[in-house]
């Protein structure tokens, strides 16, 4: 088995290793760095190796030059001093704070013992303090444990990237958790509110809170998010005529029956797009739910969605009588195991098969003169409106559209409404 770079598994435990360049091997007295990661989990090993690699690269950098550790940036200084402490403690990884204090003050940061930092800039003082506090464990850099958190959270790749971007922005603003105050957070949120929607801000703060809680619960930081990330951080959502108008203009609109036929007719030369519009209109499914739908989840009577983010999203949807024949033909024509065959996801980072098709839909929409309030997702609203007009109970519609049911009784304890009931609900909708 080929293992990822820097990782070996000589026995049942993963190890991290890195070759030492020949020019600095005499400095270290060996040809490679090698440490046990104390885990038999490959995913965990991929995370654990990162700190070792960073530390070793810093040591090599120091060995190759005459520079002092204090000429390095903060991140490299932290890695260097942590590495030195391991050597200083005779390979004991857990060093007492008193030993750490003596070591740093004696060898590198002696002026942090309370005596004045003569001829030192304000920036250098701040950097020295951060290095000292982080190495001692008093402070935790915002970015430091992010990759471990992402493994634990089990986000999708796309969401993980979104979390990384969020934490980077937060970390650029606030380098360490322990120095973040309530006032700082409120000012930052106020700044964001000038460019971002409140919903987006709340989503990003939620990412930060969850990551911070992860660090706090594992004793990776001494600071708790509950002391600063409170509900008071959000600005009041004031309702005015102007704000209401802006909200209405942003809301998605439902396609009408005549819109559906116009879109189908105008996309007749693009079979995949034409089929996507049909399926979206009659099932209420999201674009990627349809584009990633494999034949194993398609029968003559229904389709089954099994890769949704929420439990409510996992659902069986009856095929409307008006589209059964076309779906059967699509199954016969399939060349790659997907109902919407022939879509290419190779150029998409997250493996989304529907991205290119989605762009084609938007071009069609714009060509026909629809504004940004109309998207493929609008067919979900169309189907919901038709079921409401047909007096379909809301809980039945929710089971078809994959919406969560918020009430305790229906949401927590109720079973699915039954296939025949959903058939009756779907058949009340029509584009004829």
C-alpha cells in the first residue's frame, strides 16, 4: 500500500518521517526525522503529521543559515521553540510550565520576565509575547487546530473549504482566541454587516463558534466562545419599507405553467437541460440531487434521494404519471449509470455533475428575459404552491420536498406519510 507523503506504517501504528537534506545532516547527526504518531487511523495521522513537518522544516531552515530564531516570523518561532523544548526536556513531550518559563527567558525571551524590553519596537514586543504565550500554552492561535476540527466535523469538502476561508478571515483579524473580547466581536460583525447579509454573517459566526467549542472542550484553549459569541453580537434586523422592498426583490419567484413550457420549448435542442427542467418541475428536487441520481435509485414508480445533508432530505419521491414514460426512456439511454447521463464532473473541484448544466440553465433564463429571482430552484416553490392549491397537508408536501418538520410531534416522532399518500399529493400537480 502506498501511504501519503511523510507517513509510514512499519507495524500497526503510523509514523511521520522526513529525510534530512545532506548539507545539514552533520548538524543533526542523522539522515531523517522519525516519530510515532500513536494512532492506527490514517485520517488522524494525516492531521497529526502536519505539526511535525512544520517544525522539522523550521529546524532545517535554521540549520542552513546563521539566522537567529527571533528573526523568523511568529509561526516559525513557535514551531522552533516547541521543538527546542522537546530536546531540552530530554525527549519528554510534556514539559512543566516552570521549565518552559526558565528555558524561554534564559535562552531567548529573558526580557519577558517583567524587565523592560529595551530598544524593542511595539510590534516586536507583541510578537515576542505571542510566541511566549503560545509556546507556554497560555494562548492558542486561531488557525492552529483547524484541520483536526474539520476531520472531527465530517463536513463535505465544499463546506470544509468554506470553514477554512471563514477561520482565515477571523484569524487574520484575531490571531489568538484568548485576546478576543465581546467588544471586538461586535465591532467585527458590524463591519461585516456593511457588505454581507445577516444570514451569511450568522452562518460564519456559527462556524467559528463550533470550532472554538471544539478547541475549548479538548482543552486546546483556555478561552470559551460562550463568553464573547453571544446573541447580542448581531445588529438589529430593522424592518422598514426600504428593507422590506429589498428583501422582496431578492426573494425567489415560482415559475408558472406557461413558464415551464417556454423553458422546455427553448431547451429542446439540449436534451440534458430539457430533462433537468422536467425533473425539477415534477419532483421538486434540487439540481445536484437530480444530476447525481444513479439508476440504482430509480424505479418505474419513484426516485430515491439518499445523499442529502439533513434526515428530511433522505426521501422517496413518486414519479408523476406525466413523466414516467420519459424517465423510462432516460433509463434505457443511460451510458454511465446516472439518470441524467453524459454529464462531466472532471473539471469541478467538488465532483458536482450539475455545475455546467446549471450554467446552461442560467444562460437560457437570461435569454428568455427572466431576472435573478428565477433559478432552477424556483421549481421547488412552484411545486409547493401547486400542492398548497391542491390542499395537500403541509407535512405531506414537506416529505416530498425534503423539508425538515419543525414541530416536536411531527418532526421527531412521526413516520413517513406513506408512498400512496405522496402519490396522491404529486398527482394534484400538473403542467398541462
